[in-house]
C-alpha cells in the first residue's frame, strides 16, 4: 500500500484484491478524500508522540496519515481480512508505533490502549493531554462506542466523523427532537470546538447520507454521570413525549430534583427534551449516594 490517500479506483482495486465486498452492516464506507484526512489531523492537532486511537481503520488511509505525523496509533478493526491486511502492510515500517487489535470497538473502546497514567481521580478520570481519538466511526457503533468512552477514562479530544443524524444528536440543544440522553452525557464532558460538513461523495461506496467531522475537546471541568444517573436519564427519555411530572410520579428520590426544576422555571408539564443539560447534572447531584 502506498503512503497517502487512496483514489476511488485504487480503493476499489485494493478491496477487490482482498476479496472484500463492503458490508453495509459494518459501516464499510471507505474515505477517498484527502482534504478530510488533513482536516482530521488539523482538528486533532496531531503531532509527534501523540497517542491516536482509531476505530475501524479499514484500508489504513487515515492510519498512514497519523503515523506520518509521528503519532503512536492504536487501532481496532472488526473485519478479519482488513485487520490482517493492515498488519501485513503497515507493521513492516511502523512496528514500534502501530498496534492493532481484531475485535468490536464497543467492547474495546480504546483499541487496546492501556493508559499508564490517569489525570484526576474517581469519576473525573481523564487520560493525558496527548491521548486523542481520531476516527471515522462506523454508523452502527458510533453511539454505543461513545457511551463506553464516556464511562471510562476520557481522551483529551474526540475528532470523529459520524453520519449527520448522529452529529445532530450529539450537538443538539434543548427543545429539539434530537436532544437525548447521549447529548447530555457528551456535552457534560466535552465542548464542541469545530465541525466540518462531509459529503457522501467523499466515500466509496457512497453512503445514503452525509457526514460531519466533529472536534470535541474535553472540558476543563468534566461532569460525569454515575451508572444510576445514566440509567435514570435514559428511562426518562424512553418516554420523551410524556410530561416530567407523569414520568417521575411515585419516584420519591426524584422529588428534590423536581423542586429544583420548579425553581428554575420548569413545571411538572415540561418534557425531558426541554430541560437544559445543567439541570440534568443537578439530577445526578440530587440522587442519594449509594
């Protein structure tokens, strides 16, 4: 495999040589636009010695660009043929800076990277500032994978390409239909610094929808939800069109939070999607300690 970006023709030829027919269920749409790769490196500010975590490296287009910048790359690939191909082609030159694992990214969210140092303590565990996720996330795993990331030690930044529907959920504001539990968990830990629209024509095969490149940077003051807090919020959003009074009826442990909502100007008729992120963090704080 040559260094640099694969053209559409070269991509199709490489897949044919490997006997791979892109699997829609695995989100196998291969990036063929060098500008998007360069934008990813720019957003993540990748430099020599950074640790880059990549999800679904595919043919290695982004992987090679990260390695060329001097990054140490940890990659997880679920396709056995592609995983073998990456090892056969990239390890020859970058054996000391490329580490790949075969498996499901939701089960291996940090692609096999094992942190030697954690910044902070307890529920605010963070990874060092040079640990960054730079990835074109397959649509099917984007939100489950993100949920796992938000439940563990947090990378310094998430430079991730996701389909537009997912981006709408991650960036949503209260009051819209895209505002959801994952919106709350993500925005409590990361700030959105940059976004870049990505046309479906930047991939082969061409997906049915456009994508968005997101540059999410870990907040100075990270707020993490407990397992109980996450489960409570997910339950409330499972019936998002119901009023909060009906959703919390009989839940004595949520009554202090309802009083906080009332003081903030939200009565029992408000629906979950209308409540700002800051008030959801108040819900976590009001839960009895286990």
